[in-house]
C-alpha cells in the first residue's frame, strides 16, 4: 500500500500543529497529499440537555452565537494551516488535477459533527492519520478536540494512526522498531507500513523468545521487500510489555514504534490497561498503531 493521502485533525492546540508538521515530513518522503480537517461542534451535539427548558427564541439565539464562535475559531486555525503550508512550501490543492506536477499538496476541510465520528469516516478514505497523542491526566487520557475518543478512531478507521507525542519537534527519522506478537493486528500493521521500511536506515523487530520461529519469518518477509532487519528480545509479559518496548526503543535509538493496536480484546484492555493503553499514555516517540 502506497502512502498517498494523510489525514490530520487540526485544532487550536500546539500539539496538533506539531502533528501537521510531522505529516508534512512524511508527505515529503512519499510525495503525498495532506488533508487537514477541523471538526466543529454544534452546542446541541455537545450538551443537548442544556436546551430542554429554553424557549425557541433563546435557543436559536444561543445556537447562532455558538456557531459564529465556531466559525471564527475555524478561521483562526485555518491561518495556522496556511502559514504551515507556506513555511514548508506546500501547494494548497483539493484534487490531484489541480497540481499534477507538485509532489506534496495539502487541502483544508472544516465540518460540523462529533469528532470521533467524523475522523472515523474521513480516516477510512485516507492512507494514514496523524494525530497528537493526548496528554495523560491522573486517571485517564485527557481528550483534546482532536484526540477525542481516540480509541474509537483506532478501532473504527482501519488505517494506520501516527501518534505524535507532546512537545515533539518534527524531524526526519531513520530507525523504526516493530512490535511483533503474531496477532492479526501486528501482521496488518507490518503490511500496511511496509512502504516505510525501505527508506529507513535500520529496522528492528521487538518480540519475545517464545515467538522466535515466527520472528525469523518476519525477517524473511521484510527481506523480500528489500530491507534487512534485526531482532531485539523482550522478556516482559502482560501490561509490562508496553513499558519494556518503550525502554528498548530508547536503548537502541529507535525513533518510531510500529504496533498492532488492541490486539487483545478491547474489554480486557479497558479493564486492565494493556500495551495499547500504555503507549497511548506514555510513548514519547512517534508511534504508529493499526487495528
């Protein structure tokens, strides 16, 4: 699968702007198009109970003012998009026909709706989605406008999700680590991201000794795509795998981690945490998840 379209949700946060900067670097590698999406919320979608006891006139006034505020915010965020395109010398074009000889293009989209529903729908017709990793709160992932219901997006879009950590500074990367546990999700992640492997200087497979046989097959599979890879063995089990994977990436200098997201049942991960949840909370390197 070639990476030709990248979806980036953009809000007023600096983190989402960093995700856009990173998306432009990826687009430059693959001569791809970046669709930048700002999702606006109607007050009736966010808090419908607030309008139960309001008169029709008051409700209409409130809705009109809220929609005007949403559009003003969208206009401000679009300025950030325009400035980023200018800084990266990216041409703005809605279709390939508008810029036939331009390797990297971008387009602005704004839409009313629920964030997760819009991202899932749009994401299914993108090759990759680049999203700022939400900052963790004390008990759960804090949901920014762009990161709202991130788990639903991973589960529902069926596309690689590039998570850009907080305070990340966009830069080219050369070393990718691949988490391998023999699951369908890990296999799908590897296949979908295979176009990225040949352009890396180093590819490392992270797995446990009990999967030694299949790990050798993974190396052969990658070799057929023109890239040699090495193996690093993990000793942890259960939820500790996520922590050890991140520690291993730091140790070997990997700048990107590729994993299958929610390869155990979602209900179990909701109850006990899981590798995916740990990465969503703590990954400080670029992380690509595929369900």
